[in-house]
């Protein structure tokens, strides 16, 4: 895609290999993913950043970056096929993380216990069905706090939607957690279709939290192609 230059100096563009460290650091410092635990254990941030490996290495063409004066301010990590991305995460990413753990990249991983406990907790209710034929794609988006509510996220979404139309992909799904209430409000403001929600429990390393996961979808076939 050709970069989008906004009047305020923000540029929305395709991901480049030189963006890798900035995107990794943004993921490592995720304010919504166990921030107390991550502040105490630097290895958890490295582990979360390594969780993006299948995007970096296997589908970088579906990633987009927002910058201002050459400084990273946000990104969108996308995949054309969410089911395939899940398989890659179970194989490619898991192998990478295992190798890095043996190399000592994560320090003493006592922070793994909360992740395991959360992963084993049964769902409180069943997720709504997402039609994989209509909504095969998926995305994860993040914008630096000081640049939120300025249209950066919406422009990153528009870039991804244009990418899907160019690739002939009919739609996408997004999962948003209730502890990230800004994200839920953002998708509603964009008027994405809300399929439903389901409940789960989340252990942040200190206590169990009830979480509602909202499922949003969008059909992009009726939108005009933007180059």
C-alpha cells in the first residue's frame, strides 16, 4: 500500500522489518496484559513479544504501523486466516518460545503459573459462533495512549480493510476483553457488528478476575477499495 499522510503529520503505512523492535516493545509493555506482573518480571514482556513471531515471520504483509515524525505510535497485526494463524501460534511460536526459554531469555519463569492457571480455567459461557467463511481474518490493534481518540486506530483499521479487499477476503473478527474497555467502546463507535459475548475467568498473578469477551465482526465486501 502507499503510505497515508494525514494533515497532523501521522503516517499510516505497511510494516517494515525495521519496525520489529518497536512493535515488540509495544507488546512487551502492554498495559492491559497483567501490568503488575510484567512490571515485576521483565521476562514476561519478552514472552508476550515473542508471541507475535508468527506475524513478523510468516505474515508481515498483513501488518501496519502508525508513526509521527518518524516515531512509532501504534500498530495493527492482522492475518487473512485466523484459523491458520492459530495453528502457527501452536507450532511456530511455541517452538520459538521453548527455545528462548532454554536460552534463558525469560529469566526464571515463575510468572508462567498465572498464564497456566488462566488457560486451564473453564469458560463461564459459550462463545458465539463466528462463520469462518464470512469472517476468516482477524486483527489485533494498539495505539499509544497519548495518540488515542485522534483517529489513528480508525485509520489503521481502514488500511487493514483495504488490504483484505485487495486479497479477496470478505471479512474479519475481533475479540475484545472487558478489562480493555476502551477497545470495546472503540469497536462499537466504528459500528462493527457485535455477535455476542462470553464469560471467562482471568488470573492476573494476584487475584481472579471475571472477564467478558466481546466478539465483533465486519463484512468488508461492500466497501470501496482504497489504494
